């Protein structure tokens, strides 16, 4: 009897080994070769991949060379600097080409009609790849940005109400008060200092962090600044890791990088748990009947409802809530701060447009000389400011690429897209395409947005389709209010100390910040 059991266990063990071996060979060899042959038959080729590493080393070398120098003048022709591999390979292989991030095949897609079809029609059978999820595992985890399938659907359903209708309008008061505090700190800095130079990016990061803290987590920047600091460090580490090959299980190696990034993650989650526990304590001792009306409260209330009803469907647990908090902390302040920083730089270097926007803002938002607060209901009428913001997002989109993986075979125009192929949309290159935008594609010209009748799929700072940015209305309201209040108080020019050096650290950032010379309009 014992021999029968041992023999059975041995057979099971051998079967498991064979399965693991087959899955490994399939993952690293058979599937990539199958996808490569399918795409080659359709005329889609690219640079020759190296074993296991693919084209990672080639990309790293090209990016290292292109970003090793600073731009001598303020030029918006930055595609060759930030996406040098795209420029090199598109010139050699055409609009469609395939390259390899390790063992993951990625097809670059720039045709706007196919992009529109892919994002609108196939959102339910495409999403984030395993490599992308692993790259952000310790940064934002499996929150809305990295979720797929039904998990993404349920998370979106829970989060979306926090950024819609009356709930969205209710945030305006917080945005105005936080901006007033920032403007006062700018005035104080100018009074105390010997110079009018200000690194505006740091002020914008602090301001948007304060706003997301108050509106979505019922706190302040001071309370959450350690979380923001740690998330910034995690963002930098994850950006470094994305340039290297990630093997299954490699995150468990006791390397210096893994120890550091796990330590940062644990500290972020410890601070978040303190906030969550304080909410739970208030409910348990009867001080409050709910966990709150902000985003964190909505998530905790939803988790409690699931627990009471015994619903075993979508599993909303504390880890997922913390991942959602990290996602919103990052996306809710980082991308908007970057948008504001680049927009201020563009207005500082284009004084005529700065004057136009100021005149519009003063007429529509501050038409009463006694009015200190802007009229939020008038934001939609700020057409010039909207044009400037759109042009800023066109020239410097928060994300340089938009990645999706096909989870099923699909037909895209004349292409057969096999399961397992990643579609990478180079947003920055599309936004700077002379074919789509004209010969002045690399110049600041907000007039191009005076008409909304342009080719769908060529302007996508917030992505498109069902998986577009859930907080884009929040971000646009925030950006308009902040810029309107700033431009009504100060005029600004670019500082002689400003060095134009855009870099990609998950988002497109100014390497040395943006220094501007501020001058109060009413000293």
C-alpha cells in the first residue's frame, strides 16, 4: 500500500515537473516564436531580438545616449530624445514594427484609425501585461491602473462615482483654498528672498498632493507628505527596474534593489494602515456611522457591505484598498502637477498667449472686482485656457506610451493580432507627428485646438475608450482653477537658470525642474 502511495506521489511530482518545464519553454520560446512568425507573415518585422533580453539593451543604449546631454535651447522637438528607439526603428521598418522587451513581443502602432478601433472595441480583451504588473507591483500594486478583466470593471465601478457630477463639483472649494495657500506661500517667498526665481514644479507637486489628500482622503499634505515622499522614491525605483529584464520570481531574490523597494512598500502601507485604522476605530466606537464620504470612505464602506452580505464575488480587501490609495495618490497628484509645470513653462516662454489667457480669466472668472474666488461654473467657458492646456498635453503628454496586451486573438483592420502580443501606442510620437499636425508639430500653437474637428486617435493624453483615465474631469477642473488663479496674481517669464531637459521617469518630467521669474500683478 505504501509503495502505491509513493508511486502515485512520484507520478504526480513528475507530471508537475513536466508541466512546469513545458510552461517555461512555451513562455520563453514557443509562444514568442509563434507570435513572431504570425506577424512576419503579415509583413510586420523589427530589430533582431537577443536571447531572453530581446531589445532591452538596444533601447537602454539609445535612451542613455539621447538623454546624456541637455538641450541648448527650449525646443519641443523631443521625440528623438525620449523615444530614440521608436525613431530609429520606424525609419527602418515603417509605421508598424515589432520589438522585444525580454520575451514580451510588442508591436508599435501609430495608425490613428487602428488605434481608435483597438481602444474602443477591444478594451474588454486587452489590458496590462504580466511584465507591466510586475514592474509596478510594489509601487501601485493591482489598483485600477494595473487591473484587468472583471477586476478592472469592478474597481472602475466603485471608484468612478468619486469623480462625477455633484461629487466632482464639491471638490472645487478645496481646490480654491489649497491654491490660495500656495499663492500666499509664493508671495511670502518673493518677499523673503533676494531673487524672483521660483522652481514652480515643487510648488505644483505640493499643491496637487494637498488637493488629492483633502478631496479623496480627508487629510492634508502635511499629514500625508511622508507617503508622497516614499511613493516618489518608489516611482523612481520602478522606472529604473522597467529598463531591465524581469524573470518570474526575480522579485524574491535577496538583492539590494529588492530589499530597498520592499522596505519602501512596507513603510507606505504602514502609514496607509494608520489612516485606515483610524477610520475603522471611529466606526467601531460609535463616533461615526460610516467610514466617510471621500474615496477612502467609499472603498471601506464597499468592503463592509460585501462582508455583511457574504458576497464572494469581487474580492475588495485591505491590500486592494491600499493599492487603490497608492494609485490615486500617484495619478491624482503626479500627472496633474507635471501638466501644470509644463503649462507654466510654455506660458512663461510665450508672453502673448499668457496675456490672452489672463484677459480671458479676468473677464470670465473675476469679473467682479470684489470677487476673490473664481466662478467655478464659468470654467467651461475658458476656451483659450483649454486650448493652452491641450497644447501643453500634446507637446508634453504625461505618459510617452500607452501599453495594452491582447488577451485573445483579434482582428484589427487588416491585421491579425495573436493572443500574447502587446500593442504599444507611442503617444508622444503621435502628438508630434507632422503628418497629423502639420509642419509646426513641434511648435507651441494652441490655435490648432480652436476647432475640435480633427482626426480621432491622434490626441490622447488621457487614453481613450472605456479604459480612459477615470479622473480626467477632476484633473481638468483642477488644472483650470490653479492656472486661472496663478495667472490672475502673477506674471511670469522663464528664468535664465532654466535648463530644458525632459526625461521619462514613468511620466515626462523636467530633469532640473522649471525655474520662472514671478512678478506680482498687484504688489
